[in-house]
């Protein structure tokens, strides 16, 4: 029965991932278009940019257009690694 659950879960993930796409106008390879390093920076400053975006419509938390997958990878790493996502989740709590 557990094998059926795993196959079902994998099938649902594949179906959901088929819906994830980026509009072609959002991806550009021009000089100066944000890439991996800018994605890392934008991911790192995401919490502050999000707060700023609540008060100022000129502040965005995600650059469009960008270089696509490389920008996305940098953004993800910036949020999780540089932003402390994996660091704070891995701290062990001392009892006593």
C-alpha cells in the first residue's frame, strides 16, 4: 500500500509541476539582465524588500525580466542559505 501512495504522490507532483512556467517576456539574455548573483542578492534582502514593497509600489522583491533558471536558483539560495533558512532550522535545542 505504501508503494501506491508514493506513486500517487509522485504523480501529483509531476502534474503540479507541469503548471509551473515562466512567461517568455520575463526571461531575457540582454546585457545587464539580473542573473545568478543578482538573484542571490534579491533572495537575501527579500524580507526587507517585502516590507518595503508594502509601503512603496516602486520596490519589488523579484526582478522581471531576469535570466530565468539561473536567477531563480540564486533567489532560492539567497532566501534559504544566505537568509538563514537552513541555518536557523538546523540549530539543536539544549534541554536543561
